């Protein structure tokens, strides 16, 4: 028996809401793929898959998590199989700068913010993927632990553990930088 199609107004609402998560998906894709071109491809494929699976989405549920799950699954299904990893030198820091400063800094602050963004980005790249992805979702993309667990298909306790361990590793990586002016 064929699945019941949703009405055109519901489809328009779906498309409108899906587009509102474009920036979020790009940031997550960038942290997964580490190159802007690959991130754009990931986001494009995510939207293509979401639109083709429109009838599987329950209106009123968490579309941001649903889209992120599609993105995550596509990345690991396709990109991980191809073992397409990039060197640290190829990765820029612009994707992190948006989350470091929300005020109106002066010229000196811009330099310090860029330096801090670079150090945080380097620290995140050093983290094992199992720790990096939960940190990106929860700390940078404002997902709840439950939403991150849903996206990464693991228990909430695992997310909490990975974030805790990942933050400790990141702290260790950044410790020398943070304390260099205090000695």
C-alpha cells in the first residue's frame, strides 16, 4: 500500500524550515569534511536526500536533528569509505570565528580572537573523531545531549562521556597556549 502524501502546504512548510538550517548544516559539514568544497557537497546531498525522504519526516519533530543525522550518515557512508582525509595545513579557521566573539571588538581583539580561533581549531583537529563530533554538536551547535545521541546513534551516557573526555583532551592541547602569558 503506498504511503500517504502530505499536502502541498505541509511540503512548503517543510522546505522553508529545512532551508533555515542551512548555516548549521554547513558548520557541521565543515567540521566533518574540513574543506569548504566538500562541506558544500555534503550539505547539497543532505538536502537532496531530505527532500527525497520528505514523506518520512514527521512535521513538528526536530528537523535540525533529522537533517544533521542525514548529513552525518551520508558523510560516514560515503566519505569515510573513501578514506578522504585532509592535512591540517589545508584547513582554515574561519568556521570557528563565528562562535568565539559575539560583541563588537576593536582591532586588537580581532587579532586575539583570530589567534584563539586558530588554536581552538587546531585543538579540535587533534581530537579523535569520537570526541570531536559530540563537542561540535553540543558545544558549538547547541544540540542537547539527547539530540546529539540521536544524531550519532548512541546512548546519552556515551555522549556525556565523550564530551567530558574530549573537553579534557582539548584542555590539555590548549593548556600551554592559555598559560603562556601567566608565567
